[in-house]
C-alpha cells in the first residue's frame, strides 16, 4: 500500500534501481539477445538494396494519376523509359555518305551486341537510329545525324511492362557499353531519366562512402576526446552496427512485400541516422557516466545515475525526434512517406539499443570500462568555486554542487542578467529575420531529385544544340480521342489543328516542334501550326511513305485516338518542364471548352508526376507542421509539467529554422557561395522543391533534441534543489552540457557531410548543407545564447503551474527546524 502511494518519480527511481541491479547480475542477457537479433537480421539487411526503386508513380488523386491511367490504357508505349545514346566523332572516320556511315555503324553495332539479350527478352523495346530510315523514310535521317557536328543520336526505349530491376540492369549495361566503346575517334554518352539517376547514384555513392569513412574516424576521435576514454568509444561503434542491421532488416519485409516503395536514398539516410543517433545517445549516456564517476561514485551507482538522468533525456528526445520524422509520412510523393516510416524505425531501434546496451555493456565488462581514464585535460577547463550565503545569521549552503564556470558558463553568466537577456535575442533576431524573409520568395525547382553527372549534362546540352526539335528530347504528349471512335474525318483533323494552335499559344514553342497525323511536316508560317485537311491526309496515307509510317507511330490500332507530340527546345527533365506541364494542361482545358461535343484531350509529360507531387506537398505542408509541433510540444509540456514550455520552444526554434531555410535560398538561388568554387554549393536556380519539406521536420527534431538535453539538466537541478535560483541552474546547465551539445552537433554535421561532398544529386547537396548549417546554428547560437536568455526572462513562469524550491522556502524550513 505504501509502495502504491509513492510519487511517480519514486516509482521510476525504484524501477531504474531494480533494472541496474538486474544488469549487475545478468548483463550478458540483453547483450546476447541483441547480438542474436542482429545476426538474424544481417542476411535480410544485406538484401535490402535489391528492393529499392527510383521510378515513382503518380500519387493517387492527382492530375498526373488520372492522365497516366487514361493514356496508358490506349498507348502503353508512351510510358516506355526513353534513353538517348549520343555518339560524337572527332577523327577521320566520321564522314557519312548517302549510302553508309561505316564508322558510326561499327560503333553502333558493337553497342547493340552488348544489349542483345535485353532486346531478345523484350526489355529493350526498340532502337531507332539513322540506319532505320532508308528508301521512302530517308528524309527522316536528319533527325538522327548531324553532318556538321559529326554527331549521331540513337533513341532507346525500354519496355514499361518489363520488371523494374531488369530495366535498371539493361540501362546500367548500356552505360557500361558507352564507357567500353569510348575509344579513339568516338565518344559515347547515354542520357535520360534512368541513365542520369543510375550514373549519379554511382558517383554520389563513391563520394558518400569515402566521406563516411573519413568522417567516422573524426567522430570516434571526438567521442573519445570528450568522454575522456578511448575504451568507451567501442560502445557506440558496437551500437551503430547493431542499429543499422536491425533497422534495415525491419524495413526489408515492408519493401519486399510492396507495403512501401523504397527509394534508393532511404537506406543511406538510415545509415546517417544510425551513426549519428547511436553516437549521440551513447555520448549523452557515457558523458554523464564519466561526470558522476569523477565525483567519486562507484560503478553501479554511476550507471544508475546515467540511466536515471541521461536515459530519460534519450527517451524523451528520441520520442520527440520519432514524431517529427514520422510526420514525413503525410507526404506520399517521391518516397517521402517511406523516408518518414524508415527513419522512425531507425530512431526507435536506436533508442531501444542504446537504452539497453549502454548500461549493460559497462556492467558486463566492469573492469575494462570501470577503469576508463579520466583525462584532466579539456578544451574548456572547469573552475570550481564554493559559494556560501548567510542570511539572517543562518548558514545556507545554496548549491550542493558548485556552479561550473568554463567558457560556456561564462557566456551564460553574461546572458542571464540584464541587459544581456534582452540584448542577445534582439541582436540574434535582427540577424535571422532577413534570412527568414527570404524563404518566402524562394523559387522551388523540379528535376533535382534524380540527379545527373557531367556526362549526362554534356550529352543533353549537345543533343539540344545538334538536334533541335528532334526525338532526342522528352516530348509533351497529348492524346486526342474522337467521339465516334474513328479519327479519319475532316472534323477530327480540324479539331487537332485547333488543339495544336492552343498548345502553341500557351507554350510559345515553334510550329516545327509539333508532330501528329494532322500536322504538316514542313512548317512555313511561324505564327501558327499548319495542318493537313483530311482529304489530303487520306491520299498521303494511301501512298504510304513517311506519312504512313508517322500514322503508325501516332494512331492506336482501332484508329479511335492519336497522339500529338511537342518536342521542347530545352531539357525535358529540367526546371523549364515545370512550366511546360502547366501550359500543356491549360491548353487542353482551353481546347475542351470550345471543342465539338464528344472530343476529349489528355496531356502528359514525365515531369507532371513531380509537378503534382510538389503541389500536393505544398497543400499539406503547413497543416502537417502545425500538427507535428502541437503533438511534440504537448509531449514535452506533459513530461516537465510546465504549460508554458511550448511558448519558449516556439521563440527558440521557429525563427531559427525558417532563417536556415532562407540561407539555403541565398546559397542555391542567389549564389552567395559561388565564389568558393565548391560544386555542391553553387547556385542551382532555386531550392529543389522537396528540400524545405524534408529539412523542416528534421531540423525541428534535432533542435528539440538538443533543447531537451539542456532543459532537462536545468529542470533536474532545480527540482532536486541542487540550485535554488534559476540563474545559477541555467549557468551550470549551459556549462555542463555545452561541450556535450557542441560535440554532438559536430558529430551530426560529420554524419551529413558526405551529402555536400558529392554534387551529382542536387537534392542531397541542398539537404546536406541545410542540415549542417541548421545544426551549427542550433548548437552554437540557439542553445548557447538564445535559450539561456529566454529562460532567464521567463523566470518562475518556466515551471508554471508547478513550483521549484527557492531560498525562502529552505530558510523557513531551517528556522522551523531550529
């Protein structure tokens, strides 16, 4: 009965003590269970890479989802993966005659032989080159060969119905073939959505692997330096391996079964989180362990203190971090929802593994870890000063522990007093507000999610220069269907001509870029698209030749629908395609408002999926942010039983995060770091649209993580009566946690540094910069300067409606005792 009436804090302390006593006797049990779990998980974790994808379907209930369904049912080949082989010759074997291009043909034959098995299996749907067009079709050869530039393009189409892994394998084989055959006079390049993605992933993977390897060394060195023991560095290394294996194994059945669509970048993010959180959570535990050991506590008591204090912080901050990452699941576009699910799994595993193994490993090897060195050398030496205050003749020992006064404590001591507590926020806000304003005028660009390389960029730019208006680019496709199921009528041809001119009016693209059964091949008037009359087209169709071939390419089998294609004079996967998608839809809408009854038109472009994903994300973003903030703020307020904590969190988190996003605009849109000549930090014309979404929730999570670590120390010292005034508790907490938070922040930055070392994927570059800059701002500005100032201004309202022990209460109790 007495036990049941104990305060919740007492029950928690009792449970912690019982848990530590259990570990003292049987620490091998949780360690063995975790090792067995990791060994079972390892085979599944190693297979996860085979289940990834980067071919994202349109999100349900979007325009592109409807457009895709309508066109795919009639023209499935529209959705074939189109890659373009660009061949450039610079030697004596470059010339082509009307009869032969022996040099080019030899190279193309060699290339085709390397892809024979994919052509036989149907994965390679078709190959179109200058050699396909002879006789009546010879006039089309100019679309594939440029005699002035001595260059040739080949259109490769990989079947939309083939399994994705086989298409990826075939495109990879094509990339390898271009490398093998680039010798002597000929240089070969492959470009296209899949080719760019595969090539950039390979380049980025090498850079990330190298950076992670080097960064891990620095992380271990920082960890050992701060916890003052190289032996203790073995614990986070062990935890990281277990966390990664278990996380990837838990994700594997979800991806294999199709429950989630796993992008190739998500396992990399899980790797970053496993490293960063395992090191951070181990660091929070073991730095506290070392601190109380220096105060003279025995091994078991030190572990108990470590679990009681640091363990609570890890649990609360981990739960908050899990909620913020899980919020990404509200965006079912380009694998963002999968990132939210997988990151949450990774965070949960890191919390569980670190809470279990950090104390268990120390107690399993008490002699090894119990004798960890206590190096007295530290970057900010701590000076101790005893302070005794005498009031009314009664001696009051105010702090049980002296206020720590290292460099962090000295800065905090200046901030917690007037006028510092008012001036510091004003100065910081004055610096942050211009950056915060900039984010609201940012240009969000598409096309940066899949990535590119120098070779794919080179090929794309030269194709546009050598073959303007050719099939080497990705067209805007419009399907026009006839009401009677037959397109062979004067009314249909007139209707298609109207549609083409509506498209020209909206897009501003020249008439010679338009192709369709009703479009004249030679356009002599730049002000409008010139068209066939059905009578003329009927004669041309009967004669066969080029028009007959074009009809077969544009009309479906029962002649109920045809395709109108527009070849843009710019990169079809660049940001200009964003406007093209909207213009095409506007033109279709304009056409349908004046079209004859029964005629329907549907437009499609591969970038429409990304454009719609951006719109869907933007429509949900604000509400998801508000919901996430409310949930995590309520969790924190309930944990510390202080209703006004969310107000303080808003002022110390909201503006800095918005300002960080604004700084990313200055870098990647305005190019303020172009002078550095660092490729990944050069202007990209704007922010990749998904970057602000992903980084906002990540930064909220990490900011709260460090905020909770600092605030929990202040709360614990005030609640236990170690300090009887807020200012001393704030100064001491900043001094005690300053080195820990700084080191944790630097470790987190090192974990993300690989993203800005590579530059083949703009999204990863921008994500890496935003996260690193945001973590540095939070570590050195918010946590060190802004939080102490706001806590000092709030005073007793920090704890409202609760109360904290104060000097007057202690003095009254001592007088009563006397």
